[in-house]
């Protein structure tokens, strides 16, 4: 091999190396964008968003749609529609335009806004408390999230029941963490003479539910049938991915 051919071969290898590094950096940057969006909904680490296909399963969880949509991302042309659907639903869960951000995902910029903007998931399960009209003097009870993706949210326990889970089709309080079952735990109220009793039951969840009375320090696993709850009692979902406290306030249901 002549000196010119050797130089050309070395130059070719160097160009391929630079191309490979560039593609790797671009892929890591793409994974970082997905991770930034995902961390607003769940606690998966950055490396999970670097795994091909599984990264789209995680995005489906953020969007509140079936993880099977991730399979569509492997089909040419169909993947564009799947991307619009996934990012559109993510945007909708953050109180933004479905079509604006869904179609915008094809040009990346709106997706960067979802990832690095200040938007957060909107509480999808109850109307704003200040918009509710209730008779004065009647007691109502709320679940306030003290830990997890919905920290700070307050959701009224309705006259019927409310389910906490991962599936938007089965639960009213939707948690996207994979440790949460589709329908994880149910909380409901039982009217009594002059008062209201609150009950909770685990819906055969995979990772369990625990409760803690008032100022107690220890958590107790919920087993068997439902148990009554009082003001100040705590509910822990799975291994602590979310915790709720029961609080009471004046005013009844609309």
C-alpha cells in the first residue's frame, strides 16, 4: 500500500470515528430530552431512557397510553403517527395543546419546550377546590399528596369512591410510576348520622399499600378487607412512590 493510500485510509477511519462520536452524542442528547420529560411524571433513571424501544414504553406511561404504542415506533412511517400521539398526550397531561405539541414533535422544538420548560402534569382527577360550591357547615375530606409526582395536589374524596392507579381508564388519581398497579387502591366515604366515615382498600395491587395512623412512625401493610381512616392518617402507595394524607375541611359536595 502506498503512502497516499495509507493516508486516505487513516483519514477515512478518522472521519468514521468523528461520525460515530457525533451520532452517539446526538443519541445521548435525544435520550436526555426524553429523560427530562419523563422525570416530570415518574422516577426512572437516565439510563432507562437510553434503552431503545423501552424508552418509548416509558414515554407511553408519561402519556397515559398503552405501552404497546412503543411497538409502532419501530415501523417506518407509522412511527410518525405514534410520535404525534404520544407527545400530544404528554402535552395534554401538562395542560398544553395536543395537536400543537403533537405535530410539533416532528420538528423537535416543541418537544424541547416540554422537556426544559416549567410545565408540570396537571391534576386530572378533580376540579379545582376553589371552584367547588358547597353548603357551609358541612364537612368534606381530601387527599393531599405529600410525596410523589403529584406532591402538593389536593383531591376531594367524593361521595362515591376514588381509585388511585396507573391506568387513566381505571383510576381517577393517575400515577405513572411502574410500581403502581393499574388500579392500586380505592378510597371512599360512607355517610353516617351527623358525620362521614372514610374507608380504604387495596385492590390486589402488585406492590401493596400501607397506612399510618396520625402521628405514628411505623407503616402497616394493608391486608384483607377495607379499613377506616381518620383525619391525619397517611396512605403509602407501593414502596413509597407516593404518599397521601387525609385532611378535612368545611363544605360538602356539589
